[in-house]
């Protein structure tokens, strides 16, 4: 399952107030991440994502999970989309945005390295 960890002093509760929708276009790929839903008691949040790639649309959620060392960003298992390039780019875009919002953090373990270098 594609994922990336962000290590450092970052809290999901702080990210909610900084969140702005993400729109990305590259060739025929369109990625929109439009809503932030924070679980008040569980230390997690869902980001609603819609992608269009090669004429195929997918809707899914990206899950942010609070960990002692930072945040894990991955696909929400119940909305399990096909793991296309655009889906992986969407995860990488969220990870990059989290780093922008949380100075002092860094990428941790990931299997999305090639997508993080965009």
C-alpha cells in the first residue's frame, strides 16, 4: 500500500486550520483534494480526493494518522482505489503540503520516493 511518513513536531489538529484545497494538473492527469475531515478523538483525518487519469475517474480518501513520531499518510482502506500514478502523486502532494505547513519536519519511511521528487 503506498504511504509516506512525516517525522517531526506536527499535529493533525494544527493542520486542519492550515488546510487549503489542492489542485494539480499534469498532461491528462487531474488531481483535486478538496475537503479535510478531522476525527476529534482518534487522532486522524480524511482528505477527500478525486483524480482523473486517462479518462478514468476515481474518488477516494487519504488518511492522515497521528503517530508519536509524526504523521502517516496513506490511502483509507475502505475506499481502496486502483494504485495508479495519479493516486501516488495525490499522496505525495499531501505529504509535500504537510511539510510546508509544519516546519522542522522531514520525510520518514516511504515507498513513494520517486513521486516525492516532483
